[in-house]
């Protein structure tokens, strides 16, 4: 019987790789694998960024892509494989600014826009040769001689044309999502950009437990005359003015606890997760307490509470308890404060339950969260006058308008000094 395949007594994968690549290159296999005139299968590679070195994860993803193209080729299709380069902005801009020793403020002053753009175009193709070599070595078949480049006007205009087709068919709609934003760069950030080196660092942040007063405590079968509060823990106290809901785990057990206010010693009743009781009650904590009942999270759904910081009226259906599968008892109180304008989970669960976000309307008629892109509460003068008249408690909000929501945001230079003559670094935590 004749042999159909080579047999290897000692398997050397690197040698086999070189042998197969040499055969493909000698016989020009990639070019001849195309079958023009047959049904087309067009593959535009989801393009990598050539301003960074390729890694093993690129080899894995490309190997998966290649499987589909080779399969379609074997099925008799004409497979047109087009390479591409992703030249999206921020990582390239940051690399260029670091290389040139400039910031965004210097563009148009210390360096012209044309010079800056030219430097970016050069930087974005920095590792093209390394990518081409990896492509060849791993036997990934894709046409790199005529790639599409995302900064090319032909590509940009094609995308605009496609968007126009979607618009003409009524397939585009306007909505709001939670997006990370960089005030320094003046732009939103993609998940890829959030994974750039240096994006994250460990910090110590202010946390607090807020008391949200229940509107109708009778629904919990507790003693009348004693106020009842939901306890919600947050690592972002500056979002509390934007609260519009509280979220509990539908299957979590919550304790209704008769106790006293640790600051005033006045009698109160509080609600928190049973599994987190020990963090707030017991030795060296609040000593006087009595668990008067246990309730499932799903039983709390629909209960209403008073707005914690009544600066702005968000509209109907706010300030009630809803359920969410992301709530845990790993930390906090087992009750999550929901500010739909400042968290992806918050936004999602609020939409699912018909809870409105707390949005302002500015002078231009645009809907805005309570905090602007520099980290300050919006000034009343920058808001729509009719909106202020119908939705804003000016007497309460006026003291806080224009202030940074966190001390960390106050510029060290003091160029944006605190309002009302307060010294730089004044402690502006919410009451």
C-alpha cells in the first residue's frame, strides 16, 4: 500500500511548520486557493492595531478565523480574504503625545494639527513588519498587500454610507448607555482602551451607608411611629443625589431589625441582608438590636421610600425597591443604591423595571447627568430655565452647584477654585 502522508519518526513541529510554509510559498498556494467565478465568501478581518506588538492571543483568534475561510475554500467558494489595520485614536494619540512630550493643550499651539496627524499616522503603523512576519509564520492566509485602513477616508465614508442606509430603513434609534469617559483626553473610552497599561490603580475611596426612609412602614408589619429605613452601602457617595431606586436580591433573606440611630440614639427600624448582620450589629458595634422578622428580597419589591437628597425630581416611578440578580451578600448591606446615570448594572436594571434615570436638561435642550464631564455638579445657570422651574429645588441645590463631587477632582493648580470662597481642598463630601 502506498503512503499518502509523510510519516515522522521524531516529531519536530517547528520543522514541519517550516516545511509546509516553504511548500505553500514555492507553489503560491494562497493565490491558487482562490476560485474566481465561483460563489463568493468575503472575509474582512476584524483588524488588529499595528501600533502594538502582536501577542499569543492574536495567534489564537486568527487560527479560529482561518478555520472558517479554509472550510469555505474546500466547499468550493471563492474566498476573498482582506486584511485591515485598526487605527482608532486614543492609544495612538497617547503614544504620540508621550513621544513628543506634549499634551492635548499643545496641539494647535506648540505643534500644528497637520504635524500631529502625521505623527499619529506614522505611529499607528509602527509594528506593521512584525505583524506581517507573524502572519507569514503562522500560515494565516490573508491579503496584506491591499489592506483596508480605518483612518482612510474611503473606509470612513463607507461607514457613513452604511449608517445612512440603516437610517433610511428606520433601523437607527436614539438611546442612552453608560460609557467610561476620560476628562483628560476629552473622549469616551472603549473596553480595549480601558485595558491599556496604567489605566487602573488601587485607591482608597470614601464609602458610606445611607438610610432610605420607607414611605409606608405598615407594609412591613412593624411598630407604628418608629421610622423604617433601608440601609444601602455605596463606594461612590457622590452618586447618591442621582439615586432613583434600591435593588435587592430576589432570593436573599433580609432582616427587619429594631434598633437605635447610632448618632442620635433615637429608636429606628432598619432593613439589611441577614448574612451581613454581623458587620453592623453585635460586639463593638451597635449593641442594642432585635430582629423582629425575616423577609425574602422578592417580598420587598415595590416598596417606596423618600428621596434621599431631593435636589432634582426625576419624574414618576422613581424611589422604589426593585430586584436584580447581581446583588450579593459579599459586602455592604445586601441592598444596592441605584443611580442609572452612573453604572451599567444600574442602568440595565432600572430600564428593566421602568425606573427613570435622574437627568437634567441643559440650555441647549440636551439631557445630561447631574455631574458634568469635569466632575462638577451642573450650575443652575447652565440648565434650561423651564426645567429648573419644574424639576429643581433651587434652595437645596444652589449650595452645591458647580462644586466638584470629589476632592480628588480638584486641580492641584487651583485654577478652578472652589465656589463661595472656600479654600482649595475643602472637604465637600455630601451630608
